[in-house]
C-alpha cells in the first residue's frame, strides 16, 4: 500500500486556483489520518485550516505549506467559534480528517458559485470506499442526491423540499458542500452555541435555509466507510436531537438555543416560518437516526476489524464470489456511463488513500 508521501510524489502539480476556498478540518485524536490526508492537497493552493484538539501537536513534517495547523485545547463548539474568526476566503467547505475532496471538482464548484451569485452552495456526488481484503470496495454514497437542486424561493420551502416534508429527508449532510463563507460562518456560529450533538440538522437549517443550492454532475467527495461513527467522551451519539428536544428536563437549554436558532433564521429569511422550518428539521432528524438505532453496534464493530474483513473476503471469494462488494473501479465506471465527470487520477488516488484509513485506530475514550 502506498504511503501518503508516495501519493504526493505520484501526483503532478494541479494547476488550478483554489485560493478562494478554505477547507476546515476539526480533528481530535486522529492524527494518523491527518498526516495522510493533508499530503493529498500538498500540490494545490487550497487553504486548509486544521483545528486539532489532540493531546500533542501533529509533527510539522506532515503539515504542508498551504495548511494552517493549530493544536488547541478547545472542545468542538469552541473550535467552531475559533474557525469563524480565522476563515477569510470567499468560500468554505468543512471536511473530516479521514476523507478527501477532489481539487479539480472544487474548482468547477467555485466557478459555478462565481457565476451564479443567487446560489449559496454547490455540491456534487460522493463515492464511499473501504478496505475489504485486497479490494478497494466502494459504492455511490447518497445516491438520492442525483440531479438534486433546491431553487425554492423561501427558507421554509427549501427546508421542506430537502427534508421531504420531514418524513423523507434527502440526506443529513450539508456542510460537505462548497458554501459561501458568510453562510458557512453562520452555521459554525450555531454549532458553537448548540447544547447537543446536532451538526447535521444545524447545517441543513442554516445553509439550506439561507439560500439556493445545486448539485453538479461531478464526483467531488471520497468518504471513508471503513468504520461506523462511534461515541466517545464529550460526543455522545446515544441520544438523538429529536429525543433531546422532546425531553422536558432540557427545557431551559432548549429555550436558550431556540432563541439562537430563531435569530439566525430571521437573519436570512422573511417568511416568518421559523417554528415550522425547525419542526421539519426535528422530524427529519428522527427519521435519519432510526436506522442507526436498529443496528447491533457490537456486531457492526466486530465486522469492521480488518482481520474479520479479510476472513469474510476469503470465504466469499471461495464459496460465493458474486457476493463480493463492488469495487471503486466499477462505481467510477457507473459515473462515466451517466456522464458524471471526475478527474480520473485524483479520484483514483483519493479512493486508494481513504480506503486504508482506520479513523478509530487509536481512539481515546
């Protein structure tokens, strides 16, 4: 398996201008991922801002010149507030430390926003990858976003469309889209004041609510599906936003936070439908979280061990080869058939890199 340095050496310098974009990475205890993914962007002029809450700073050998790396003892909410102070580019995209965005696609997305000032965000399509024995397994993540656009005129209508009336949400994610920085900062400010884990809901509320969005026919995002999300101290996934909001024990915090949300909504909307919009978000959050609750977490975790995946690969290869997962080459070929554009070299390298990252390798509880 190639190292991130080998990826960097194999790639040629990407002659596109990404200087108007900041990639924000809020990291904690996953420097083994950071030192790999940062190298992918070394040959670009993308502005990278990493706010890392790990016990010790990352070795600067792994920090490229286009990255502003800050190790600081601040929790997630405080780092979001800090990011608002530091970002000064026209566009912002928020990413994880174990996933990658394709530079060529980011360039197309920023060109779209440059030309279409009535849109606040541009997205595209994602491919999810994971290691399965010797295979780079993959699938088309969030396929429901195919040909998606949201051009409704009011905040309420855009949120209504995106959440599918609160019962059939398109997808929970929104900060993965390239966003005008003024709107991204609004999202980060609400993150910084949220008393409960509600990042997905807040991103839809603030970004989708703030203006029109468009998903372009291109692949721009390589997700890591090696391991499912896990809880750790200070980041409890056991209670959903909808459950927290329904618990009368949280009334005081709810009232305070609701004022923050309403003030934010009034800042970008004149339709007077804050409560209706937020209720759609709460309803869709409940739908999005239901399938997670239905999974046996211990069984899922066991199945994600690399040795277990190798064993499953050998058994399927020997006795049931047709049940092997789809590879990234097959998924990319599907994109080609649908005339969905992507940069072949960058996308392939990104899939190879992301597929070998184990985000919870040294996870500190």
